[in-house]
C-alpha cells in the first residue's frame, strides 16, 4: 500500500509519504506495517467499518502510543 499523511509532532508539521503492507481478516480487523514515518518501520492493529471505506488504527510498537483514523 502507499499513501500520505499530515502530522503535528510537538508543534512540528510534517507531510510524509507512506508505504507498507497489510492483511485483512474476515472480521474486518487486520495488521499494517508501515515504513516512511519518521524514518522507522511501525506496526499497527486496525479495524474497518462494514463498508470498508473507513477505519481506525492503533500503534503496537513498545514504548509508543498513537491512534489514527483513515478513509478511502
């Protein structure tokens, strides 16, 4: 997958290109591995809405806390 995100970390604005891979299970949950975010690989659990157009992600890397929403 490829995409873009805008962010604000400690008041510093960023616009990042994302690339990675994902898996989706039959119950609309899955896992994402992304590269390109502040120079490191990140790991996320996610779930999709029934129409599969929107979802929420929770970062699963030790010592980090992040929640994201996304839409198609």
